[in-house]
C-alpha cells in the first residue's frame, strides 16, 4: 500500500548516490564558470559607470549601476548554490537513508529546486531537481518552486534571484560608493522637494494682499480725481484763451472796458460764463494720505 502511494506521488524512487554526487560535482564546476562571467560583467558595468560619471551623465550611470547590482546579486546566489551542492555531497547518506527530506538538508534541497526554475544557464540544477522529484515527489518540488509555507527555501536566495528593479536608495548608495572610490564629486542633491520650497501660507500673505488691494483702490481714486481736476483746468484755460481773444478784438473797436478792467458790457455767453464761474482748486494728495 505504501509503495503504491509513493508511486502515485512519484516519490520514493531509487536513489543512486554516485549519480547524485557526479551531478552535484558538475554543478560546482559550472558555478565557478558562471561566477567568473558575472564578475566580469559587473566589473565592466562599474567601469562604464565611472566613465559616465566623469562626463556628468548621471542618469545613464545609474542604469549601469543597476546592472552592477543585478550581476552581483546573481554572483552571490550562485556562490550560495555552490555551497549547497558541496554540503549535499557530504551528506548524501541522509538523502539515501530517508525517503522524506531530512530537516538537515531541506533548505539546501528546496533552494536548489527553487533556483533551477530561475537560472536558465545552469542546466545541472535541472538534473538535480529531477533527482529530488524522483526521491521526494512532485508536490515537494512544487512547494519550493511556488514558495509555499514551510517550503524551506532560503529567503536570501529568493532575494538575490528576484527580478525586481533595485530600489532608488540602493542605486544611489552604490553610485556614491563608486564615485568616492574614483575621486568623483557628485552634484548636491540636498535641495528640498518642490512643495517644501514653496512659502507656507500662515495668514500673513492674505493680510498683505488685502492691504495691497486697499492701497490700489485708494491710488486709483486719487488718480481719477486728479484726472477730473486736470480736465476742469484745461476747460478753464480754454475759456480764458477765448476771453483773451475777445479782449484783443475789443481793443481794436469792440466794447470799452470799465475802470476796474472788467468787460462789463460784453454780451458773449462764454465771456460772461468765465467772469461769473468761481475758480475751484482741487488738492491732490499722494496715495496713502
């Protein structure tokens, strides 16, 4: 009954320690090659970032820094997977003795299965996953791949193999580090956000606006009064000019003037109007009086 159940779950198959150790050994060799490749890519990306910083292309330098972070994360993940392979090679007897994955090797086995679905250039991981599926069943492998509860996968492996874009803080920190290592001064980024640079309205601004509006209305009133006074003065000057013309004509044969100099006998309405209209003087005061 137990054998039939294990066969139904594709679990408990024959385990060949020699095959496992050979596959794990190939994985260790592959990891050394992959780490060298990742290190070379990270170094090139760092050099690119330095050159971009020297010409002031900071945005492009941030993109290269992002590549550096990704390559270094992959390097760390491969290093950890290599250590798991070495550990399982030393504890292969535990895998051979028990059909249920022992707690002592569960983290290593689950992490290798999880990584096999995320590193396509590591075919040896797929072979190890096939061995683990044959030994512990498909359900055990699915728990690791899907990161179910108590799957045993190391959170550090999950973080290092994450496809999420590195945070802005992480990229800026590494960019500053690279700049400091190469004696490059980054532009200051300590300016406050836009909303902080705007003046705060604490009520004083509104009061100042009200005073300005009141002063503007007073100034407008004074200007209007001044314009009215200027218009009246101009009209009076025009009338006085007409009187002067009439007087000059009177000297040559017009009505005679009285002893007091007034043209008492004049019948010109304009002259009479000028003589009778009192002269009013409007005082113009500067705004704010």
